[in-house]
C-alpha cells in the first residue's frame, strides 16, 4: 500500500515538473498575455489594455522599426516597459523632445535599439535613458486582446515623422 502511494506521488510530481517545463518554454519562447499600464503608449495602447506579446522575434533578431516591444526597464530591472522601436543599430535618431526648438540627432550604437512612447509628451523613454541594449527586449506586441471593441493588430505610430531616413 505504501509503495502504491509513493508511486502515485512520484508519478504526479513527474507530470507536474513536465507540464511546468512545457509552460515555462511556452511563455519564455512563444509568448504570453501582458497587461499594459501607464499613458506613454496612448493612443495606440491605453492604460489597462491587454495585449499578446510574441517572443520569437527577439530570439531570431526580427525586431523592426515601428514594432512595439516589451522591454526590461533600464531604470528598474524588476519592471517591464512597453515602447515603440524608433531606431535600430546604426540608425540616425532624433534625440530631442518635441517641444525643443533646436533638434539634436545621434546614431544608435551596435547591439542597441532606440525606444519611444507614442505619447511623446508623457513618456520616459530613450530620450531620457539613451539607447537600450537589444538583450533587454522580452517580446514584440502583435495583437490587442482587450478591450474587445479594439481587438486586432496594432496601428501604425502616430509619430511616423520621428522615423528618420539618412
């Protein structure tokens, strides 16, 4: 009887570990559900919107200008931020605020991306903390799930003029 109980217990633990590993791999490599907070991505993503973030793009270096990404915050590694990719390594980017009279430009260094929120007047982004290492990217947002009346793929940046062509 003890042997039977131990067998069932170990079998249960084995299944639990297997399913835990599968779940970990799915969330780490495939994607997951994310609740966005804060005003920095308005009007594209509102506070408390629920989105789907896929993680394969970051593993295959498929992040492009205009993509909205989830990134480990350069200021607080325990939190994630949601921003739009404005520039990739080697790109010339505008580093000044929209209200600045004189515009300044810089080049994104190798292995980094330049991130900005769509709500330029209310966003802490690369204009404050500089280029972000590519390794901090956690995933690419591809779909808005909630609210249902806004379900679908995300729209283009309202700040398209921020994408510079050399």
